[in-house]
């Protein structure tokens, strides 16, 4: 009675933890022979991986059968070491068991890091005005795509009106001084004009020319282009209006442009971002910096598009190590023509560290998650053996196997979930839990 009271809570713990790793049922003769072995007994020569037997069985998927191993992950203390699951040919046919041979495949060496998507400084612009003004009209709203040189807003500024008036006055004074100088020069050249008057006219011309240049530069400081200054000079209009144009091509992502609002040098009227190219800034530990090079390829994944990758290239590696985290910033440049990636997103970055190398690999579908371990089922002479494996690089639906399998092993790729359920069922039977 006490035995059942102890085992039932333990079985419940296995169910909720998602465990499907179990000791074999004593109902199977081959499994019973396996259970008779002592846990600490060393494997026989026949059981070592180097002396596997290759035996075909008609009616079963695959043509290679392997004896049970005692390698990585088989003595985890989870209650299912030396487990062998056995089925009749009819049961295997009903389950639809299929296997693949573990072979080497060319895979990239990779390194993963977490990062965040940002906007390149060269592709972001804040539209503002350095002098007090009032917003007179707005030509671009939030979300609008604008091109470089497109009208955004029109302002009214007292300083602009004063600067235009000053420019027109300086221009008129310069024109008058130019005529006076030309007249005095003609008289002086003929010998009928006084030298003093000629020198005075020349000096006045230089003064007015300096004033005109200063007024012209002031208009440029206020935001007028050279073409706009020429229009001002030709039209002789004196108004307080100035137009602000888009400095880059991009999308208006933020706006504070409200008709009649007063702005000054601290006001950010509009923010424009060109999201067609973005940066992904990641942090790697200093011990790993030797693996990273500028120009290496990378792939970026974000939670918004699970399973989808975006290609990028490493464009910058920081020269400074952050003392508080002992990490170095690595920047990846990603093309974003469809604007699906958004600045501020968190990203999982995979750096491709070099050329492809051959490594043992399995289809990802063959690998089952078992808490913090990865589980596969290996076909042996007597049945199917659960095996814990250590995985590495993933690429194109395949996963690198670092430990737990050897080349030539037969691993289940179809029916593995049913095998896992059977394994769990045998755990309960072995514990006399019905």
C-alpha cells in the first residue's frame, strides 16, 4: 500500500513534466533480458558501437539493425536506460515507422547572439528649425513616404522677414555704390575727377559688398538654399515665410506638426526614417571575438516571423569592450526592401563563421524535446532504443549531431511520437502504476 502511495505522485510528476523516457516493460522478453543486467556492468564486445551487426528485416523501414549502445545520454538516471521498445510487424506498419541513416552533410559553422534592430544614423533625419517660428501649413502626415527635397511644412518667422528686408536693403545699397564708383572712376580716368572722391566711392563699394554678402549668408543660415536666395533677389518680395523640405527619402514616423504651433531650436517637428536598410546590433563575449570578421554573412530571425530568416552582412565590430558585461558590439546590416522588419524589434542573429564543413546531421523532425534534453529513437537488432543526443548547427531542415550518434545509425523520422508514448507507458508499467 505504501509503495503505491509513493509511486502515484511520481508518475504524476512525469506526466506534467512532459517526460516520455522510461524503463522497459517486463512484458517483453527482450526487454526483460535487458533489465536483468546490472546498472554498473560494462558493455560486452558485441554491444560496442565498433562491432555493430548489420542485419536486414523484411517488412521494417530501413535495412540496418544495430545493437543497444551505452554511450552519451544512456545512463541519465531517468529510469529508461537499457530500454528496448519492441513491436510486431503489424504494429510497425500501423504506426508507419520510417528511419534514416545518420550521415555527414556540409553545414556552416555558426555562432548565435541576441540583438536589437536599429535605424542607421545616415538613414534617419529630424526636421526642425533653429529659430522661433509658427507652423503655417503642413504638407506631410505621419506614415507618408516622402522623397528628398519634398515640401514638408511651411513656417512663418519674424527673423525671416527681417533677414529678407535686410538683404534687399544691402542689395540696393550695393547697386547704388556700384553706380557711384563707376561714375567717379570715369571722371578720374579723364582727369576731371578728384582722387579723393574716387577712393571714397571705391571704399563705399567694398563696404556695401560686404554687407550684401553678410545678408546673403544670413538667409542661408535661416534655411534658404542658393536657388531660393536668387528668387528672393529677383522678386523683391518681403514676407516671413520659409519652407522646410525632406532632407532624405523615407517615411515620416513621428510628427509634431500642428497648425499654429510655435517651434524653436528645441522642437522636433518631424522624424523621417528610411527603413529599406537596417542595422541589427548584437553583443558577443570578448572570448568569441576572434570568430567574427567584417564581411561575414549572417541571418536574422525575429519573433514576428517565426521560421523566416533575413540575410545580412557584418558591417562593424566595436573596438571597445563594455567593462560591466565584458561584451563587444557587433553590427549586421540587413536589407529590408519590403519594410517588414521594424526598428526596435528584438532579433536572433546567426553568424556564419566560414566555409561549409561536413558534420553528422539528422532531419530536425527526428529530434524530440525532452525537458532540457534532445531525444531520438535508434533502431537496433531487438527493437528501438531511446537515445539522448547533443545538437549543434541547424540549417535547411537538418540539425548537426555533436554527441550521442554515429555515422550509419538508423534513426526514426516517422512514428517517433508514438514510440515516445510507448516509452512513457512502459515507465508506468515498470512502476506498477495502472
